[in-house]
């Protein structure tokens, strides 16, 4: 039987148990639809009254361009070592362990391509936190600390040609010309996508592109 969006909602609702906050991770390669799925889940689960669900993207833990320049990593932006993985894991742990206070998380500003500190408040009413990013299932270095902080991880799967088309369009939308967008997607983004693909089998659930979102 084909997986539906309602199936995903039912599964997500069941994650918080015994009054405990749960954290759901959504992984997948660049352009696979992680953010779109997370946003639809949060919207559908939100309801009326105090927020029951919060969205905390991994991308808020990008290192700033100034630091990437200092490290000589600017041309590899988006690779695993261009994030503060230890900081991300520490935030996830705090979200699980301190559910009775407001926790502030960083966001990522797509136009500036820079992280924004303290931009996302997660209130005590949030019993489910949805986080998404490329490397949630990676076992190297500080990334290995992330998976133990997540109750479940879902992996977004998309046809490769469509994933590349969407990614090129996104880079163009945020300022790159066509040639630069294609070069970045075929180079840096593809190396990252190939790495992420090796983590697919560690997910609790694979969400195919055929799942219709509202």
C-alpha cells in the first residue's frame, strides 16, 4: 500500500509519548524536498492555540562566510565540515532535555546565504520538533552525535534529474546565473548528495517523491 501524507501525519503525531518532547529528523540530499516536507508537516500539525510543533532547520548551523574564508572552505560551502555539527547536536539535546523553557535556534537566510542567530523560538508548548538537513544520518566526526538526539529520521527520496533541476532553479532564484548554478550543482552539491545517499539505509522511513503533499 502506497505511503500517504496522512500516514506521515499519524506517524509524526505518535512520536511524543508520556508528555515527553520528541524530535523528528528529515534527511536527504540537496534539493530533495526536505524543507518542503517539514513545512507541510508543521502546518498540518499546528492547529489552533499554543504551537504544538516547531521547525528547526539544520542550515542555521552553517558557518558564516567570514569563517569559511578564514578556513579556506568557501568553495566547499554546504559540505559536512562547513557546519557547526557539535553545536547542532548540542541544540537538539537541549531541545529534548529542557522542554519547559523557550529555546532559541538559529535560522538560515537564503538571500544573504548566512545564518541568523536566535531567530527561531521553540516554546514549551512544542511537543514535537521537526528538524531537517543533509547530514542527520552521517556517522563521521561530530555528526555522529546527531542521530541519538532524534526519535526518528525520515529520508526524502527524489528522482535524480528532478532533484538537480530543482536545485539549479533554487540557486538561480537566489542570485546565481545559469552557468554558475549548474557548475555548483554538478560540483559541490553533487559531492554532498553522493555522500548523503550513502546514509539512506540508516533511516527509519524512506519518503518517496510520489507522496502527495497538500
